[in-house]
């Protein structure tokens, strides 16, 4: 079965549809012939069959979105929205911390919970959570982002184990850094100082769609990232040691930015 074959004729909801990677995914899904629901802050459907509005940092709006999707449940739910703070932890504002967890973790959990009853009743469905390699290898200067993405990975694994007899698939995808506006500014400074690999958004979109079509349990993008994810689980002290030099270089680069 090709990727297009898996998606053809399905009803797919993309949460965070106007993001850099999500926009590409929506374009590809539209070309595949899906019944596409684009969920974004504006609620505008650029190319999809339907647009829905939701501020994912607003608990009431997220609950309303979950309730609405439960009434007309999609075949596939893709949670890809995300926000990111990169910088010194002591300089991150409380509002930014709250928003990071609301958008990256709480909203996907609530929306997934909202569609589960309908998926279980019809005995089919696919929930996709797009996380980050920083969820398996928590990275300095991305503390809250790493924590929220680690939580999303754990939620995905737990949900998959809970629903494994309901014919419901749960896929978790972990991209590494991507060439988008999200990784501009301070994130780019840290990335350059630590020789962080940056992927093309089109490549990442294809990897996500491939993982969904193959109904993979999890898919981490990048061989080195997969290796370090396993290493961080088994020998975290070794990863600590390996990150000392890059962390120091990034800290010096950030200090230089402050002085500028």
C-alpha cells in the first residue's frame, strides 16, 4: 500500500494546520484526495474541506474543539501544533512556560481524548502526535520544550498500549530541528554553536506521512538522533558529558547576543 492509498478518501483533522510543516502536510493530503479539516487559530481553510478555529492555549476553546470533533470524528487526527522557547531557563516568563505545556501537551491530550469514544465505538481510528527529538534527548536551553515533548511521547506510548485491542493506531513522530521560523533567532544561535542538524520541511512532512501510512508506533527522524535517544535512556551520564562542550559554546554565543 502506498502512502496515498492509505489516506485516500479518509477524513483527516490537522491540528495546527497553518504551521510550516503542517501546511505542507495539508497540501500533500489535499493532493491525496482526503476530506481535510484544518484547525488553526484563524479557522480559515486554505485548501481543506473545512476550517475550524481554536486557540490551543485557551482551555475552553480546546474543550469545545474536542467536543465538536467527537460529533463528527475524523479517521485520522494529527496533532502537530507546537510552540518553542529557546534560551536561558531563568529568563523564560511564566506565561511562556504555561503556553508551552498548554499547546504542546495539554491540547493534544484533550483533543485525543475527545475523539477516542467515537473511534472505539466504530473500532477504527488513528491518532498521530508529532513530538521532537528533544523529547528523548532533553537539550539545554530548550528545557520546557523538551519537557512538554517528552510528556507527549509518554502519552502516545501509554495511549497506544491502552487501545491496542480497539483497532486504533497511535503514532508518535519525533523530528529533529527543522528549517522553519520556529528555529530562527535564539534557536538558530544555539543550533550553530552546537552543530545541530536542520532538516528541510518537505522532507519532514514526507517522513510524517510515511510513518502514518505504515501505522508505525513511533518514528524518530535521523540515525544519530535515534542512537542518542537510546543512549540517553541507557547511559544519561555519557550524554551529559558529550553535551558539556556544545552547551558551553551555546552559552557563550547567547552571552554575546545579550551584549550585542
